[in-house]
C-alpha cells in the first residue's frame, strides 16, 4: 500500500560523486526511505520503490532527477 523507497549508493570511499550522491540521498525527504552505502570501484546509485528499481545513475544530478519523481 505504501512502498518503501530504497536508495543504494555504491562507490569508492572519500570525496567524489559517490559521496555527493550519498549526501543527496540522506538530505532528500521521502517517507519510508532507506539509504544504503556500499564500497565499490565505480560510483553508481539506484532507487527502488517497492519492487520497481531504476537503472543505475552515476552523477548527483541524475540521482536528483530520480528522487524528484
């Protein structure tokens, strides 16, 4: 009825696109939101609402567009 929004951000630790996407995900208001941060070689983020997930995005601007919907 009210699905959970799961935002998963992967990327190398430290400053960079992954850090910026993680902060954006934490700062954006969404009811029933879960933010997961994983360490990976390349930055990427996905947004899942219920059982429907977006394709991975690689920049904070692309993630902001996904979170507006």
